[in-house]
């Protein structure tokens, strides 16, 4: 059974890489395409840690995972917003 913890947007039954990437193989950062696994490693999720179930992560790992998701969402919204003149 998969559930989300209260006050969290993390699904316990998903893997770290699935939670960060939401099915995408790459992330666009500043016009550069970065492999999702490389992006996850920037938040210290390397190798087998990327396949861990979110439900078994420590509090610190969950915080890093949430940060990776927030950063990715912010980058996506920055590049999809139209440029405004100053």
C-alpha cells in the first residue's frame, strides 16, 4: 500500500529517482539537459541510494529529496515563464 505522510509531498512507495524525476530521464537546467541520475547525485543520492524506497529514508535523506524536488520545480518554472522587461 502506497501512502503519503501527512505534511509531505513524498510518496513512500516510490523510489528516490522516481520521486525526483517523476518518470523523466533528464532535467532541463538553464538550457542544459542533465541526466536525472546525475541530478540526483548532486543531492548525494548515488548508486543504490537512488533505488531506495522513499519510505525507508531517514529524516535528513527525506529533506534532501524534498530539496531536489523543489529545486527542479523552480528551475522548470523559471524557464517556462515569459521574460519580463525591466
